[in-house]
């Protein structure tokens, strides 16, 4: 008869194996980036109020694949911004980076 601890160990390995099998199935899936949340922004005192937006870049490209809607820098944060267009992103083997931009300062 199996002890309680043996059953727990077997259950743990079965659950771990299932998790591993299903997590490896995501290699070719794409995800859509619909929104980005802007948590914090430090405004330079010498700069005027401006509209902020976030650009998404794929790997080392200098051309953005998407941008968020504009958000006034004088409004409170955090703010969730809609992404246009909503890019399809393969998160396995591809790197992306986001940059905060302003309509006056770039």
C-alpha cells in the first residue's frame, strides 16, 4: 500500500509533467498586444505639457510596429493606453522593446 507522501510525490510529478508538456506547445503561438499600462512618468520642468505615447519596436528595428493613443502628460497615472494597430507578437525567440515618446520632444 502506498503511503500518503508517496502519493503526493507521484501527483506532483504527474502535474509537473502535464504542465511541461502543455507549456512547450506555445512555441508557434502569437499573442496580440491590445493595451499598455503607463505606471510612472517623470516630467522635465523645462518642458511644456505634451501628449505622451508608447511605440513598440521588434528586435533592433528603428521602425515601430505599433503606437498607443495619445495621453496628456498633465493627467494622473497610471493610465491604460490602447495600442494601434494591435500587433501580433511571437514571444518565443523574438525580442520587442517599448519606448515612451512625447509629441513635442520626441
